[in-house]
C-alpha cells in the first residue's frame, strides 16, 4: 500500500475557512479548493481513486502532465 502525497498551498483565509490549491504529487493532479471541507473531500476522493484501480470512479481532480 503506497502513501498518498499532497502539497497544499493555502492562499487565503476567509469566513473561518481556507482557500488554496492542492497538488496530488504521485497522481500528477492539481485542483483549487474553496474551503477546508472541500479540501478534505478532495483527499478522500484521491483515496477512492487510488483504491478503485479498475472500478469506474468519477474523479474530482483535473489531469495535469506534471505536478510542478
């Protein structure tokens, strides 16, 4: 079982929540988030995608060529 690795960039704090960008480094995907709840949902979605292997899962992540 391989760990999931993320780089989280908090850009703003508004209405007692965070906004920023999360990069899923091994998945080479990146997405903006508008709240801490949405950030948590994206991490959960990445876990589902990783464990799904051959199941059909609707990802909430944008495909990126590199996570740089």
